[in-house]
């Protein structure tokens, strides 16, 4: 169908629809929306109006805007009345004069309606008579609910011979007149929520087609015998929420088709409820008798006997004290039984013997203390059993023996202390088990125990259980059968007494699980570092285990170390990790110094633990000192700081396989403790700062020392042998010497050399100063530390000056341009004998080490490195990204690179000036050059840098005293290649350099 055809059809349909829409004076044109028409009618200048919604072939609804709207102003329908309307509805409108109601319908509708629904808006009692419905003789459904209807005449419905459904709910009807309900075709009567007090036999006619009768929520105290005798087709009767105390014994006897009875919320007693009330209702399927206004104590004997079709029975909230043994005799179809909120203390053993089809039993909120074995015998179809909120103490071996198809068991909020180990043997299909709020420990019901741990009584459900609720009990372990439950998705162990978690307690084989361990007494989480890695990894990316650990009193001692390692491991931090541990509020409660510290804020690397009884570890702890263990590096920490000691402990002993870190700072020690003393050979860290130490005897040292802190003492000089020991030590990585009174005299030239060459080991290098002068040692020269005698200097100057003046006059021009001449000669490969390297560098591995900021990586790699390594004779370069081993300590790598390179090229840029590592590399290279007495540092200025006076002091001094090359200089490469190492002679056979007047020639 093309667009034109569709458009024509649409226009025709719209035209046809408009033709059906009613019109009238003071009414708007129809507005078509979503298959409905909307029309608004109102008299000019008033707010008395109507909104009419019309849906063709379905309904017409009139809604009044004002409860005092006058129907005389309603003119809709005088032209083009609505057709094919089945239902007419009035909302929020005043009731017109009864005879006029039919006129309104005729005014707007072409045909008579089958359904009439009138709901008034006035908050006052109204009355209706036969005249209201005379013109509605085809109505099948009449709804007059919520009208505060009080007065009705007996002939109100006499003209509605086709009426099938009558709805008078939510009115004010107190009395039903005789012969009121005699319309023969009635199938359903709704009289709920009125004020009827008595039901007389004469109200009803022979309603042989009636199927539903609702009399609920009235004030009915009496129903006359024989009232329902003519209701031969009645299926459902609802009389709940009335004031009935008794019923005629034969009230339902002729209702043989009855399937549903609701007698809840009345005022029966055990003696007034007829024993044979239901005898003839063999088709009864649902019976509700709950919330009786007085305690029933019990039901009459055989009350439900032989109701073979009864499937749903609700006798909850009746104050029942006991039930007769024969209450359910031959009730063979019963499926759902609700006995909750009574006062039952037990149940007869054979109560359910004929109820083989029971699928749900609710006995919660009673006073049951025990149930006899065999009470559930034969209930093989039972799927749900609710025994919660009782007083059951034990579950015997045979109580549940036949419940092989049970899926949901709820015994929460009892007094359970013991479950027999075999009591759950039949539960091969159990999905949900609720045992929370009891007193269970389950340790007395362990089936067996193996290397995976103990098995609980729930072991028999391990192939089916999905939810296990055990909160608020006294359980202290995570049982192994829960670990191996293949379908378990929720395990609630919150508010129990679990004290220790092992790594096996996290190894659930189910694919998805939430384990709630909050508010237990968990003090320790013990992991095995070599065990969790393979166990907690899986190729199943859909697997996810969530564990809630908040609000437990964790002891954050060294036993938590392996768990911290796991939390920091790549396994746990991986996106594919299967284990998600919720511990935002998991706090340390011990030791005191970690009290209320979040576990997530702890680090395995810094964790240390105070040792109260070192002898248990085969160790000792000196008097006045505290001893700790740091598992990360197996260090035994002896803290003797600030103890007013005048000498170091004579004897120290660490646990086996542990190193010692001893802190003797802030004491009054004069002598450094000898490290050859017993126990001190294991010392790797010694902190001696803030003491009065005067010297460092060579015999006190050990090659095992990694960290030696000597700052803030009274040291003035160091034996050269000690400096050699420091220099040759492969383990010493951290040495502090600042804030001492260094003499800096001629005897300290070795000290100066050590400071300038071993800077990578020295922390706070810039703070190492000379005596009171506050001169930084690493910036000093040999002449500054040991100046020549003034007389010798003067004599030498006079002798040399004479010769120097003559030489200067002859060579001033040459030397003025010497650097450029040498660069030019080198670029031409002429006179190379003038510019050769010494033999001192012949064993160095690299020609040059390039120091630069990683931000300038592209410039260095693509311009400097690529050009130098592509020379006719390529330079061998050392660069970070290629030649540094991964994981090595950076200061060590810097020192190694500088010492094994003939030159250090510093790419000086803004980025370099921001890099602390860059500054350290420059300082190391500069110190090495001073040590060797050679120019080894080549500075390349790349880009704009701050003025010299704004630079670091070291760089200022260097740039003022040395030349540098600048990127972009036309002679850049010639200058750079000249300053780099080069051969002593190029091709001796083919090239020859001779001095001539005009320079060098081939």
C-alpha cells in the first residue's frame, strides 16, 4: 500500500470517527487521543462542567467538575449520539432525579448499555428507587459502590431482568428489604463494607445461578437458617469481618457446589461453632477461618473430616491451644496449611496421616517446644515447612525423616541448641534452610572430620542447598560441607562466634556466593602464602565469591601478615579475581597502637608486632628495650631509643633465620657498639643518631650492615680504613653523617673524596657540613679543604708570572680560539694526537651515560641516541630504558652507570630541573669527575631553562666554570663529538699529521 492510499484510508477513518462523536450545545469539538475522544462541556461563565471520554465500541464516561452540577445544563448528544457503547460510567456527579438518569443515557447513546456504573461525589446519604433504572432494562452489570447509599426499595431492581452482577460495596446500607434480591439471573452479589446486621431468608429469591456472594465487613450477627438453600450453584461465599458467634448447623448443607468459604474475623467459640457445619460441602477447596475475635482453644472433632477436595486451609491467629487428632481425617487433597500465630505447644503425632499431598505447612509464632517423631511421616510432597518463632530446643534424628522433597525449611527464632547429626539425612532437595536466631554451635553434631575440616548436619544438603541462614547463633567454625556445596549462593553466619578464619574457609567451589561473617568474634585470619595463589584462581570468569567481614574485633599482629600480602597481591587486585572481600569497617582492636585502625589502611611491608615473651621464639630482648618482629623482611627489631643508655646492650639474640635492626638513637652513647660481639653479627640496620659518639673504630664494623645512622653525633673525622670499609661494602645502602662537627682539614681529603663519590649511599648529603662554617662538604675542592701555605703561593706566583707573561703574549690569540680549533680539527679527523684520551678509561664499558628526564624521552632517543649510535664508529651508550636491570635500587644503578662510562651527557631542560633523580645523576657524575680530575660531564641545554642564578647551586657553579653545548647551535654536533671520547689515531697507515705553518695536512 503506497503513501497516497494510506493517507486516503486514514482520512476516511478519521471522518468516520468524527461522525460517531456526540455533539451538544456548550461543548467543545472532539479531541482524539490514543483511541479515545475527549469532550468538555460547560455553561458559559460557570465552573459547572463535564468531561466526557468516549471510546467507540467500549464505554462512555461522564466526570463532573463540581458536585452541584445541574443536569439541565447537560446538552451533549442532541446531535450525533454515541454508538456501540457497552458501559456507561458516572464519576463525581450528583444523582439526578431518578427518572432523569435514564433520559441522560438516551440523550448521549444510541443503544441501551449492558453495564452501568454510578459513583456519586456528595458526602451525604442518598436513596434510590425503581424509577432510577426503569430505562436500563438491558443492563447486565450494575455498580453502585461508594455512594453512601442508605435507603433502597424492595423493587429497586425489579426491571433489571437481565442483571447478572450487582455491586453495592462501600455504602451505608443497614437493612435489606424482603424480596430485594429476586432477580433470577444474578450470578454475583457484592454487599461488602456496609452496615447490615442481619440476613433474613426472605431477602433472596430463588437465585439458582448465583455463584458468588460477598457479605464481608458488615455488622452481621445472625444469618437465618435456610437463607442460602436456593443457591444451588453458589461457589464462593465471603462472610469475614462480621460479628457472627454461631451459624445454623445446616446453613451450607445444600450448597453442594461450594468451593470457597471465608469466615475469618468473626466471634465464634469452640462451643458455638457447629461440628458438622461443612459435612455436605464435599467440593470445598479453600476454607479461611483466621483472626477470630476470641480465642478458640480448639476446633470441634472431625470438623474437616472427609473434605477430600480441600486444598487451602487457613486457621491462623485463632488462639488455638491444641488440635484434635482426628481434625484432618481423610482430608487427602490438602496442600497449604496455615496454623501460624496460635498457642499450640505441640501437635498430635497422627494429625497429618491422611494429608499425603501437603506441600506447605506454616506453624510459626506458636509455643511449640517439641514435635513428636513421625508427625511428618508420609509427607513426601511437602516442599515448605515453617516452624519459626517457637520454642523448639532440639531436632531429633527421625523428626524429618520422610521429607525428601522439602525445599524450604524455616526454624528461625527458636531455642535450638542441638541438631542430631542424622536429622537432615532426608534433605536431598533442600534449597533454603533458615536457622537464624537460635543457640546452635553445631559442634556436637559433627558427622566426621577430615583434612578439609569438620562436616555439619547440613552435609546431606550439600548438592542442593542454595541459601543457608545461620545468623545469631553460637557457631565458631566454617564447616567443610559448606565449602563443597555446589549450589550454595548465600551463607549468613553473621553475629556468631567465629574466632579464626583459615585460607580454606575462602575456597568455596560454588560459582557465586555471598558469605556474611559480620559481627562475629573474628580475631585472626590465617593465610598460607604458598597456598592461596592457586586455590583462589580460576578460569571461570563468571565465578564470584563475596565475603562480608565488617565489625569483627581483629587482632592485627603478625599472624595477619599473609592475609595482608594476599590483599596486596596481583591475584586479589586482578580484574579476574574471584574473591571480593567487603571490609570497609573491619577495624583492629589489638594491639593498642593499632586500635580502631582500618585493616585496609595497613601495609604488609610496614607491619610489625611487639614481642612480649621473646624466649618463646628462642630470642632475647635487652632490659629497658622493646622488641618487635617485622615479617616482611624477617627482621627482629630491637628498640632501645630514648632509654638514657650510656652503652649498648652486651648481648642480643634474634629468632632463628631473622636479621636484627637495632635502634639506639637518642641516648648517651660515646662508643659505637662493636659488631663482632655475640648476636651483633646479625645486625643489618643500626640507628645511632642523636648520641655522643666520637669516633668509629674499624673493629666495630661489619660487612653485613645495610643501614647505618650516625647523624647528630660528635664525630669530627673518620679513619680512612673505615671509609674504605664503607666504600667496599656491597650491602651498605644507607649511611647518614650529617649534623656532626666535621673538622674538614688536610687529614680529611679521603673523607672529601668519599663524600663526593659515594653520594648514592648518603642520605641528606647536602646537610654534611664542616664544623661551624656550615659549608657543604660535597661542593668543596681539595684546595679548599687543605689550602697551600701563603708564602709558597706568593713565591710561585712571582716565578711563574714572568714566564707566564711572555708565553701569554705569544699564545694569547691561539688560546683564545683553542676550543674551536680543536673542534674543527676533530671534525676533519686531523691532528688527532692533540686530542686523544688517556689510558685511564680503557676498561670502561660505555663511551657515555645519558642522563635526562623521562619526559624528554622522544627527543633523546630520536635525536641524540640514534645519531651517536650511527656514527662511522658508533658510540656505546648507556641509557635508562635499555641498560638498567629491572628492580635494582636506582641510586646504585646511577653510580654504576657513571663509574662505567667515560662521559656523562646531561640533557638539561625544564623537565630535568624538576627531576630529583636527574639532579642526583648530575651530582654523582660531577663528583666522579672531581675524583678522577677530568672533565667527564657534558651538558646539552635543550629548550629554554631559567636564568643561571635561579638554578640549583651545583648547576650554577658548573655552568659558570665549564662550557656546554646548546641544541640548535650550528656547531652543535661538531662540539658534542669533540667532547666525547675518540681514538688516539685514525688509520695510521693512511693518515699522517705533520705540523706545517698553515696547520695539519694529510
